[in-house]
């Protein structure tokens, strides 16, 4: 993983603020009756008016500015004329390119009311990310963080998706290494000051197996069970960590 200096992390911090603000504002305007294409247009405008560029557009020929995934769709959902409905679980995944450096983050939330178990899916997925992040500091092995995420998810009966992972980030949107959301304590590489990477637990209410839909992009659970996805870009600091895309 390429280590970043103080100036590079400062640029990523600025980009992360733009991303966090965009996610927060987008969640506020999402409501039943909107199309996911309308949401994607809102996201593009917010990012560009902030002086940044949407990272996802044309990345590996991806044709939109964001990924908007609904219910059983876990990630990479293509914006379209699909209309959001009450009781949908929406996953927003956004990347921002600012002065040559990328940040990446995602949130999941419900439109209107959902069942107790569906709300638990959202809250547990978010909790697993935040508890994993708490362990980040120089010297810790990445497997301990992966294990914490897995433990929180599986102890309540949900499934950790195995086929997708977090990743390094910086000058490129996705850098090595791949960081799964499951693992064994005290294994893997040791964290060092200057590392920047994305943790992104992807969780299914049912089985963890996923399938790519006919559009060639959208990844959904094979058993059609509901999903949730949260992601932050994090920098390892001298004594701990900094969440560069915090929306709290």
C-alpha cells in the first residue's frame, strides 16, 4: 500500500468533506416517488459545484456518477428510471476525485418504515464498520479489524459477503490490497502511518452468495435477501486513525 504524506492526506481530507456533505445532502432529498436517475443527477451537481469530479464516471467504463442499490441489490446498482418506494432500503455509494486524489464512501438507509429486522440489518452493518475502525492504529494487523467486522455481523445471524472487499485508495480509486470483511485476528499486513484505505462491510440478511445481474454491473444476493453497505475512507495516523469521509 502506497504511504501518503501530510499534504496528500490533507487533499484527501478536503475531498472527503465534499463527499461526506454530498452523501448527507443526498440522503435528505431521497423520498418515495423519485427515480434513481434523479438522485444520480443531484449527486453529480453537488460534487461538481464543490470543485470536485465524480470518481465513478467512466471508471472501468461505468456510465454513471454514483451507485444506487436497492433492497437485494448490494452494490454497483445502475441509476435508472426506477422509482423509489416506501420501505425500500437504499444504498448510496459515491467516489470523489479532488486535486488528484480519490475518496470513497457509502451509506444505507430506509425510505419510510421498514421491519425491525431490516432496521437491525442497517444498524448492525454501520456498527461493524465503526467498531472495526476503532481498532485502526499503527502496528495492528489488518486481520484483527476484519475479524471484528465479521464477529459483529455474524453474531446476530447476518452474513458477510465474501466475493467483494474494501481496498486501498489515493491517486487511484481502487488500489491494492483487497481487504475482505472477514478474517483472523493477528494476521495480514501491519498498519503503518500514512496508509489510506476503504473499509466497507457488505452484509446480507440471508445467504452471503451474490450474483451479477443482466445489466453487467449490479451485484445482488442470489437468494434475494435484503442487504446493507457502509463504507469510509480512513487514514492511519501516528497514534490512531482519521475517518476522511465522516458524515457525523
